[in-house]
């Protein structure tokens, strides 16, 4: 059936589908103060605007809203943002964000950039291993759907997520302390303190977050660790200076964090699970490993008001970290597949931009430069690598470096007092290097020293056919340039209702295959992803401001998605999916029918299919994109049961619904109608119920909470290992029911 792009957008929009940010925060940082109830000021267009005035599809959650919804890590964002999915094969480490069906698909290597850009205070974080750290002391989170190729740049074909931390207000002393305890012997503590050394001129804020808990997946193996435990600690320091309370505003932020929990172990081999009579949240694994993840960084943001209409901003950052994860990828009491993932990374970036705020014309433009470097040493112990009963595997090493340069400009021009034209463009130069690449087949068990047998990279033949050469290296270069941009037309009615239509072009840079270790035939550089996106939307307030509503429909022409082609050997190829089509929409609304009673609801519809794709020699055209459920919905209530002024009790139940989603491109049917469903690599439709009961007395708060109240047994991630010659797939369960209490005091 042929459907025009404009027709799809208009049909979806007429049905009232979209997204908005409907969260508010009682205590705001200077850059995020609220205009009226239900509104929040965002910086999605690199300048402060009311959310409802921005012709973009945005969800924004204030810090208090994150707390009330129980969102303590990035994976929880999916419960508050329609058409967002978050998954990982490694538990909290290295989350896979999927926005409107655009994700890393079945790619899992740490050197790959996410197509959903992740930012902390406008600083792009290249390493996916750092994306799973805990959320604490945030001013807000902005989730921008759709390509953000103009102001955010590369690697935002799906959108961008900007975590914005709280900054000193320079107006006295404040802070909070909170502690909580939950099932699985989980203890949480968090706090922040802010002090002003010179009123309106110099201030400091320090925040910390700690969480430790037992494994949520019970391991029946004698003496074995339980899986999916948590042991994390993060800290952050923010210094702000405004000399003489004048035109210069300097913000310096430093952070560090570490995670030492056990991995999210897969369920294991079906025949062994049946023999052991295991429950869904149980495993029989002899080697549940630790996830040792570190992240740190420092950033400086200097803003200078050159005139009442012109502001210069410089953002400089340096970040780093490492991943050292022992993954039992078999969920078995036997050594079938055990992997040690080791990567270290560093990155630097500088962005300089100018903002102009005229009466009819507003401009933001600038220059960007950044580099990131990754060093990887992975060890794959495969029980059958050297034959039955012979221990062995593969070792892999490489260094990857990427450099990016960009220039950008976007302007908003008031054609009339109600009609605004937005035009923007960005040109990006990307350069990449794959260096010192080598891999070899070795003999030795998981705990043994490696005895090299044969070089596999560089080697174009089958594993074991090339003699071991300790000096052999494989090098590769990659480069690409891209022009991205945005055009939008928005109109504001007398009642404040905003309607808009837009075109945007996004780009994800080319990539090296970090997953090829059995043959250099798989070490390649694939083409960039590109998406042309068409969107129409509406947002505003109705019913005397009782109802806040936003809706948008979209159509994507999506080319060259980067996906893994895992074949027997195992040989891992990184390839481009030539064409895909995505269309759908979201709706989000907040209704306040009476004081102390708020209803919030959201919904998303998504149709995401491959138009052209072949993996493992099989035509998968017509199959669904991974991590793209057709329907998502959320409904919640905040009911202040009583309020005496000093004392109040609020009950906040919510339910989230997700329709069926697939973890692999091997799903649904091909164009010939031949079934390609791998029944294990999917999660059927399910609903999840959460709730919280909060008592507040002045500055003291006591919260009781429960997540996944009915203990739904849900898979969070799946990877096709059968295609690589194994007799099982890697399937990772999501969290079971959790509950607890939290006490908080603010000052």
C-alpha cells in the first residue's frame, strides 16, 4: 500500500498522537525556572524557552518528577517517555536507547556510538559504557525525539537525551539528605549541599549517590553469586562564579562514579534449565562475574553577555572511564561461553557558540571539535572452540580513535507575530582510525593463561588456518562528511496553542566493526546512517489551563542502519540495512481537574519495518526493527489524599503497557511470506504497575514505593547466538518486583 509522507503525518496528527514534557519541579535551577504550573523551561534549541513554545517533540522531566516516578537510572526513563525503550545485555552497564524504533539494533560492542545521543549539561558522552550511571541531583532530563542534526550534531538519528544537573543558585545554603531500604537487602543513600560564598557571585554544590543491594536473580549453583546485584557510588561537584554579578557566568562541573555489581546473567541453555527445574528469576551458573565500570569527567561552561542581544558560550570537557566485565554468556553450570569485556576510553570536546536574541530574529551558531579514543582487550572462552573437552577461545585487541569537526547555524524568524520560520544547517567532518588490531586463537580454560595457537586477525582464512604471528597487526581508516539540517514552520493561536510542521535530516557517523575476532574479513568500516524525518505537531493548554496536551505525527525515510550479521564460526560482520521505513506518533497529556489531583497519560504508536535487509543470507525485508513495540501507553494519578498545609499524603499509582517487541531483525515474515520468527527473541505484550505513597511534613518526606507490583516476568534483552552456531540464545530477564521505603529531609 502506498502512503504519502504528508498523508501519514496528517492522519496521525488528526488522531491526536504525540509527545510533551509534563513534569514540573518545585525547586528550580536558574536555567530551568517554571513560568506557570505544568510548564518547564528547556534549552533544547540552545536557548531558554517554555516547553510549549518549542516546535519540537520533547519530553522533559524535572528532578522531583524523576524522584516521584521512581526513575533512578536511565533504564527507568522508558516508563515516562512514550516510544522510548531502554535495554542492555550487560544489565545497567551500556544501555541501548531506542527512540521511535531507532537504536543500535542487535549491535553490542562498546566501540559503537549510540544513534540516540547522550549528553550531560550539553556535553556529548561518546562512550556507551558510561550511559548507565545512576541519576541523582538532576535539575531535569530533556528527551528530544527525532533527528537533532543541527544543534546537537552527529549520532542523533533517533534523537538526544540531555541530563542537566543542578547548579548553584548563588542565593544562600540549601540541600537534602535521603536514605532508603528495600527488598534484596538494598540500601540507598543520596544527598546534596549547596553553599554560597559570595551572594550572587560565588557558590558551590556537592552531591553524592550510593546504592548497594543483593542480586535479583537467584543462583542455585553451589557457592555461586546471585546475578544482577548493585554496588554503585557517584559524586559530583559544581562550582559557579559570576564576578560582580555581571555579564560573565562560569560553571565548572566535575564528576566520578563506579559500579561493582554482578552482571545481568542470561537465563541459559533451555535443556539445562528444564533439567534444573528453574524459575524465571533463577539461574544455574558457575561463573557470575562482576561488572567493574568507572566514569569520570570535568567540564567548564563559560557564558559572556556581550550585549543585551548577544551572548557567547564556550563549553569545554574532558571525560574518561573503563569497562571490565566478566560475562557468563551461557547461564550454565558448564563453561560454554564466558567473555571478559575490557575497554578504556578518553574523550575531549569544545563547542563555541554565539546566541543572538533580536525582536524578530533569533540566531544560534557555532563551531564544534571533539575526539574520543577506545582501547579494547576482549577474551572469549568458547567451550567447543578446539573440540569437545578442549578448553580454548579467542583474544582480541584494537585501538579506535575518532575525530569530529562541525560548523552550525540555526535561526528563527518571526514572519508575523504568530508565524515563525526556523531554518538550520550543520556540516560535519568525521575521521576514524582502527589501529593495532590483532586477535588469536588460544588454548586454555577461563582461569588459565592463554597459549596462542593461530592468528585470526589479520587472517583472511578460517580460524586456525594462519600461523600465529605475535607482530601481525591490522589497521584501517574511515572518513565521511555530512550535511544535516532542519526547516520548520510554527503558528501560535490567540489561545496559546502551537502547531508546527518540520523537516529534519539526521546522521550517524560510519563505524568500525568492533566485534570481529575470528577473521579479518569482518573488520570493516560501514557507511553512515541517515534519516529524513517529516513531522507535524500541536501543543498547548486547554480547558482553562486544566489540560496540558501535546501531539505529533512523524514519517522517517531511514537508510543504512548499522546492524550485526552474526554467522557460524562464529564470524561477526557489521553491515548496513539499505532501507527502512518508520512512521507513527505520540500523545501525552496532564489533567488537573481539582487541587491536589492530577492525571497524566501518554501513548505511542510505531510502525518500523525494514524495506531492504539480508542477514545470514536470508531476506528479512518486511521484518520489524528491533526494540520497536507497536504500542506503548502510560497512565498515572497523583492524588493528594489529604493536605493540612503542614502535613500531606499523596498516593501515586501508575501502569505502563508495552506491546510485543523483537530483539533481533529475525522476526515476523520475509517478503515471500516465509516465517522468520525466532520465538525466543521477543517479548510479548505486558503491563507493569508501580505505586508510591508519600507522607510529607514541612521539609520531611517519607515514601513507600513498589515497582513491578505484580512481578511480571519480562525479558529485557535477547541476542541471536543460534546463528553463530550455539544451541541457545542469550536472553536477559528484566528486574522482578522491588519495594522499599525512603526518608528525605531538605534544608
